[in-house]
């Protein structure tokens, strides 16, 4: 039957077929169907290609990695990949058995996910929210405590920025800029029992220098006890004796501005760092909290500086003013 079929093919195409090989399809574009260059598989049909595109898109959405079709790896590459997966399994205790035959093109958070993705990274996996039980009951909600990612599939910009920055420094713990207590950093929201913020001033040696939109900033953190003004941790302005209140800040996330500069309480907080004259009228306020962390020119001496961001030891005292005990 096979000979008759080949003879029929030869009579229809004018090509002599003398051998039989088990292949997917023939493309008869040479004088002989003996294998060799005439043995080619046809490309997949449109439906198959659409299914493959959907599969790769699904993988990309789940992993945060853009995927594209490529040829399967050779035997040497497969062996190396098997050894790599075996090593990962021995280090993490997770059995890795599959090797997806796709090309992985890193996107924004690929490196971060490989360093800090999940409990196997350097960061801690939060098992419960018992550390927040010290808060008033009316604050135990998702509005006061950050609990969910804002991006798809865990690719939240703020979370990825913080964890990738800390991972590059090899730091899984941070220190409060006020009380210097050590805080664990978690791999999911809420990231810390307190809140992170960015400041153009390095308030403590533990603050990490970062580049944000071309500007030098320092990643800092304040613990939950200092934000809530717990016993012995409340701070007051050295000039007007007003208590600094951080209870309105959301816990477990990050603010892109200096949270202390954003709430000036008296004229001393808005004076120029060079000539010590007020940069703003005492009754004037800027439109946004973040504006207080930007560089502005002094109307008197024309000095361009972040005049509203003062050193914490200059502005605040730990105890009431009469004791004059400086923070910390």
C-alpha cells in the first residue's frame, strides 16, 4: 500500500519517491523524497499558533516574565538546566522537575522576584497580623494597614522597589530612625511594623541611599510604636512644644516624601537653611505633602535647598520641652 501511495505521489508531482521515512509531513520541493533536505515539517496552523501565544501569555502573567517561542535547548543545555534546578531544590527544599522550553526575557521585576520572591528569599513570610493587636480596634482595617498589592500578580511598584533595594544591600532588617529599634522586613504587605518613607536627608546611618527619578533620596523607616506615640516614644517640637502625630499614616507601605517635613508645626520649620528667614508666610501652606521635600529657592537669599527638611535632632526632643533632652 505504501508503494502504491508513493507511486501515486510520483505520478501526480513528477517526483520519484524511493524510500519511506516516518515523518510528520512531506514538502516535495526537491527531485527525491529520500529524507535529507526534502524532509521538512510544515509550520503549525493558525489555531495552534494562537493556543501557543495564549499559553506563553499566561506564563508571562503568572511569572512576571515576558515569554517568546524559541527552539528547544540541546542536550548539553538540558543537562546544565537539570543541575541548576537540582541545586535550587537542595538549597530551598523545593523540588524542581520541569524545564519550560521558552526564552525568558527579563522585565522590570524579574531580578527582584528571583531574589526575594516568597519565603525562600532573605525576607520573612508573615504568618499572622498579631503584631498589630496593640493598635486601637478602629485602625485594624485595610485602610490603616496596607495589606494588598496594587499591581497585577504581585508586581507592585512600591513593594518591588523596597525589597529589591534592601536585597541589593543584603538587609532583611531595618532600624527605626527615631528609637533605632530593629524591624523585620516581610516579603508581602504589610512590609514592616511601621512605615517606610523617602527623604532627601539622611536622618540616620541606617538609611539607605537610592536614586529616584534622578534625585538622591534615602530610604528610611519609622516603627509603629513611634508613629502611634507609645509610652516613652512620643516626640515634641523643640520650638513650639507640639506633639508630632504619625497616627494618620498608613502602616506597612512607603511614602515618597519626608513624613516629618510634610507637617510643619511652627515658623522655625519653614525657615531657610542658609539665612534663617522664613521661606513661606506663617499662614501659607504648599499644595501637596511631597512639595515640602522638594528643593525650593529662598525668597531672601536665593539659596536653592530642601529648606523644610530639617535634621530630626534639630526639630524634636524626646521628652517635654522643660527637660530639653534631645532626641534620641
